[in-house]
C-alpha cells in the first residue's frame, strides 16, 4: 500500500457535487483526481490510472457504488486498494453495510468542501 496519498479515482454522477469535491480535493487538498460520472467508466479506466484511493458515490444510475467497487475488486491489482463511500445515507446500519462491502470509511453528504481533503487524509492515516 502506498505510504502517501496522491491519486484518487472519484466516481460521482451529480456534476455539481463532483465539481465541488474536485476543487476541494485538488485545490485545497493537493491531490490528483480522475473523475467519472458512472461506475462503468471507472471500472474500464482504473487500470490506466492506478489510483491510491477510490472515492465512490453510493447511489448512481446504472451501477451503484458498492457494485462498482465489487467489480473493481475482481481485478487482482485492485483487490486491496482502499475505498471510501460518500452518501447521504449514514444511519449506523447503512454505514456498517458499506464497510462490509469493502469501504474503509464513509463520508456523509453534504460534506464541507473546506474539510473534505482533511477528512480523507485522516482516514488514510488511520489505515495502519
């Protein structure tokens, strides 16, 4: 697992949320982001990008976040890549279910754009 977090693959179907998160993570957080509006494109392109972390919206048309992660995990090189879900559904049982689906953590929507990068950095630092 990489020691430093640089490259994030981010999947979010809502373009306004995607734009806010992209500014928050690139301009504020200093990360390199590759964004997708759907899980299918992320699954197809992940091998070309080789991210350190996957950030996924949960509810998306076509293929949802948990299903996207399941497909990504079928590729041996991405079996253990850390993944974080972002969702408005943050009841304890929903969060537990997302963790059971392979997430290292869950970030609640709406998120504070000024805090998003720090939240992700803290999650990353606690991976050990």
